[in-house]
C-alpha cells in the first residue's frame, strides 16, 4: 500500500500524466533489460573459458600445467630413489 501512496504523491507533486508514467516505465525497463543482457553475456563468455576447446581455454592451460607437475613429481621421485 505504501508504494501506491508514494506513486500518488509523486504524481500529484510533479503533475505526471499517463504518458509521463509510460515513458518512465519504458526507461526503467530498458535499463533493466540492458543490465540483464550484460550479465548474460558475461556469464556466457566466462563459462566458455572453462570448457576445453583444443588449447586456448583456461581449462586446457590448467590441464597442461597439471601434466607438467605430474612429470616433475615423477622426476623428483626417481632422483630421490637413486
């Protein structure tokens, strides 16, 4: 109920017509839609980096590093045994 009272007082205070309210609603919806689109684009591109794609993604780089660490570990174990 407080929202209705707030909108009524704003309408009386600034003498907003139905066309003014429609313009305000469209402007707010445009800003919200733009923000939602931006978030969707960011999530899509961040998730793309986490999937292996043949060498260029973060996931592929982590896999290569993991293999190298395993090789270094094997070499260190061999040296320690000799």
